[in-house]
């Protein structure tokens, strides 16, 4: 789950195998489901140039995760339904 550091704004939720692979993949080539990066979407949502997204993420956002053995995709679907993350819509 990608959120602001205060946990008041939820940007993106996705199930993944490992964070080491998922986070860079999300910023470079994007989510596997949609085949696009969240970088331009986040820039558009925030009203900032795409070149400033990395700085915004490092200054204002955190990645929170829950390690699960089973049903991670179902839990991610639940979180998307409950939290309505901006970039999952």
C-alpha cells in the first residue's frame, strides 16, 4: 500500500510476491494489471511535473505492507474496495 506519511491519503494498493521487486517495477514499468507506471498518474493527481514525483514520494509517502502466506490478492481487493486508493480507480 502506497500512502502519504500520515495515512490520510491512499494512493495505490497491489498484491506482490516481494517488495524488492514490486516497488521499482511499479515506478518503472508499472502495475502488471494495467501495464503502465503510476508515476504519470501520480503527477497528474498531485498537479506536479512527472520529474518531481520521485522527490514527492521520498519526502511525503511511505509503503506499508503485510506479509501473508495466502490470499494476498483477495486482501488487496478488499483494501481497494474499502480505502478507494486514488490510482487504483
